C-alpha cells in the first residue's frame, strides 16, 4: 500500500506541486503585527508577506509553529482510511514543528493503535526540505513501502547545503543573529553577508561579508563551487535549486552565472528551477534573500 505524505509549509513547495503529488501541507503561522497570526499560504500568500515588509520598513514579522491539533487534523483522515503516513518536518534545530507532529502521532495512536505513522525530522530548511519531500514522493511512486523509503531518506538528510545572501542586515539584527553595531556598520558600508546552511550539522553560519549585492551573489557561487571541489562531490547525483524571496532584477544573471560555473566544472545536477523562500526563513532575511541549494538523490 502506498504511503501518504504530510509536510509543514516551511518546505516552500508551490501549491500546484503539492496538489499534484497528493501531499498534505500543515501551515506555519505568520504575524505581521505581533498579535494576529495568519496561516502561511492560506490566509496570507508569501508574495503579500514580502510586499508588506517592503511597504512597511518597520515591519518585523514573526512565525509560530503548527499546533498538535493542526497535525492531527491533517493526518487523521489518512489514518482513518488505513493509510500509512510519513510526516516530514522542518529541522528541529529551528522549530518545534517536529515535536508538534510527534505529539499528534501519539494522540492518534491512542485512538487508532494500529495506525502506521512515521514522523521525520528532515534536518533541512526551506527549498531543501521541499526537495526532500519531493524525493519522498518519488520513492512512494516507485511503490516502495514506508519502511523501505524511510532509511533511504534518512541517508540523504546530511547532504543538504544552502549558499545564500541577503540584501538587508536589519532583519538578522532584529532576530538576534547579528549585533546592532555590526548591522549599522553593514548598512553604512553596504555590506552583505554570505551564509551557508550545513546539512551535516544543521547549523547556519556566515562565511563571508561582501561589499555590494553583486559581489555577494558572485561569492555565493564561488563558495558553492569551492565546496563541491573540496568535498569531491559528484553533482550528477544531486538535485539543485535556486531560491528567492521577492523576484529581484538580478536573478536571471545569477542563474546564468551559476550555469556557467557548473559548465566550467563539468557538473550537471538535476536542476529543479526556483523556489520562493517562505516565511520561516524570510522573517530573518527580509524580502530579498537569494541563493542556491543542493541535496543528494535517494538511492532507489
């Protein structure tokens, strides 16, 4: 029997993708005013989320994880129908979404003791979690049983990496990820951080600070290429995706430069196009994050 897939909205998958794949999405909550919380992708679109930040420079949104009941509501119809369920969540290092899903599983097992529910910490964020969910869909559609798919997915979690930059340091500073003095200095000097999400550890770190947007984007690509070289990675075995907040005018050039870089090193990952980075990361980066991510394909 094919298993069903549930994920949280931090996977940043388009609605048409999840609908086509039959993936149920449990939304995070977003507050633009610190009081009223809206369901990401349901009550507020990501486009409107970013547009509000642009139009109101003093707006620093907050997010809140899905509740236990949110997960129960998503999984209960599948459990009642006797379907095995795989629930994939944002890395537990960044959110309690995984714990909410675990608690929902225990709640459902009290009423349906024979239910088969596996809750998985993806150990990934944003578009990487989205690629991870799509790999789960691929394994499901190859008719692998849930017990066969889970270990294959667990093997690839640590292979995820993101290289990206932001255009405004104030959101990192407001979120406590950058000192105020550094933020002010960065704004005056037009400095842009280049950041790297490490799948092996689940940590987010700053690798470089560049003056100007163009240099920071070029540095993202160079850091990616250097990482691939240093780690002797065969990108032919990987999925690759670019990510943005609001579509910036420099995006096409960034994609072209990335393609040139890949041709130079004679690497050809499976290009999954572009993802719009959602609110769980956008609250920290502001409206203009841009970068790229990579995740190894499951061995099936």
